[in-house]
C-alpha cells in the first residue's frame, strides 16, 4: 500500500487544482527569489516576504536531457527549460515536452505537478514542471 504523493523536495511548490511555486520577494529591492530564501541574494536584505507564483510564464530556452543525471531515477529523455514568470523571475524547470522541436521561444507555459519516480517505499514522488498552454 502506498501513501499520498511525496514532493521531490519540501517547500518548493504546493499541489492543487492550480499548483503554485513557493517563492520570496525582497521587501527592499523587490527581487523575487525561488526557491525561498532567508535573505535576498541581490541586496542581502533579510526576511523577504513569502509569495506564490502561479504562472503561466514565457519559454526562454530549453533542451532535452537524454542521459539520466547521477541519482536521477525517472524516465529519459525529458525536457528542461527556462521560463520567465510575470513576476520577473526566470525559473529553470522540468518541461512536460521532451521533444525540443515541439517547443517555440516565447510560447506560454503553465505550471503542473507531475510524477517523477517511485521511491523505495513505493510512494509516487512528484515535482513541478512547465507544460505548453494548449492553443485555442
Ligand atoms: Zn533585495
């Protein structure tokens, strides 16, 4: 018997009908920080305020990973890309699309929570990813 899905790392995102990334915004310089941090990496102010990033964002660059990185237990190939969110922060993340030819610079990408692998206890480990917004 398996439990509920396990996040690949606690504190990165919140799952739900509309998943969000858990970030911080510096109260001095306004920079958005992801993952959350105790201090601003731009101006070193302390105690940035928590913010949630819902997307969608804009695809900047991307590639496909065809060989599993050390310790990675999921499937290959998988897509990785840089997505700029409306808050101005660029996030490197997994893409649901693994074929680079199927993606276009500047296209809109929405946040998803996707299965990554099954851990030793049989739990589904999930992570955040960006998926192309379906064109209407
Ligand atoms: Zn700052």
